[in-house]
C-alpha cells in the first residue's frame, strides 16, 4: 500500500543522487527509476554541487530531494550539504551513512538533514525514506498553494467571499452567487480598489465598456440595486454626490 502511494507522491519528482560507490549508485538509481523518479547522479561531492548549481541556472528550480553519501572524494557529504543549504535552506536532503560515520551524524542533524539511510542499503528502508520525504514535500506544496489561494480571497461582511482570481462570489454557506456579466464586472471594479469611491461615469466606462452612449445614471442605480440584493446588508456603500464603494476586511 505504501509503495502504491509512493508512486503517486513521486510523480514528476527529481532526485540528485551523489555516491562514489558505483555499485551502490547503480543499485539505488535502478530502484528510483522503477518508481518513475527522474534521477541525476554524481560520483563525488564536487560534481554533485556543480550539478545542483547547473539545475538552478538552467531550470531556475531545485531538485525535490538530494541523497548523498558522507565519505566522498573532492568534496565530502557534509561540505556538500552545507553548500546546498547556503543556496536553499529548505532543500530536503537525505544522507547515506555507514555505522563508522556516527561522529558526523550530530553535526548533520543540527544543520537540518531530513533523514539517514544506513548502509548496507535495504530496499524497505529506502522506500520508507522516499515515502516520508515526498509526503513532506507534497504537504509543503499544498500549504503553499493554500496560502496563495488565500491571497486571492476578499472577505466581505458576514463572511461573504469574492474570489478575485475567478471573479466569483460565495455566500457564508459556500454557495456560489449567480451574477450577470455586468454584475461581475461591477464587483470586480469596486473590490479591486476597496478604498476608492467610483463615480457613475467611471462605472459606466468600465461596466458598459462598448455601450456607453446608451447608458445613464438610472441604469447604474438599477445595477446597484440588483447587486445589493445579492450581498449582505450594508456591504455596498453609496456616498452622496460621489459614487459607490465596497470596503473589505483584508484589503487596504
């Protein structure tokens, strides 16, 4: 069951595998590719760091997971981890450790290494590590997406919500309020600048973009009355002699 879930979590993920033991490198690469993970390999820390920098430069993106050995030529695993964290403190890194590497483990834990894979390599241990890493990564992505989504919401009185990305209005019971094309354009105009008071002429020029000659203030008032019936009471303010505005809870 966990392996099946791992297939889903690992979709389109990328790993940089850094290991100087060619036999172990080949074994791990084969296992990773069986799970449909995109794998880049390096045989020493210096080569691994260069590939990491190249990925940032070319794709403007980071690997989803780094797996690195500790004892390697040219640049060891600890040096590699520290160099990567200077580029990206949030990078998920797993370290391959032999029992003889115990003296380094506390240092690696303190600088934020995600997990350890103990030599000799066991299949179940690798799968468990990948599962935990990608589950953590997917959770972080979901939180980031939720936070981005929250920025697109404008909160009105009584917890009504305007979704400005999709130009949709929701009631306090999460019901989608049906809006005509002009009602939608009117709300978009007022809610994108909640402090501004929009005059009849400004509303006509935006909402009746190509039909301004046939529009007068009475049509604007008729539209305002229709909108008022769909919004919580006192949401839409009429400023005598000036126009209309909709103050909101989370916009300046």
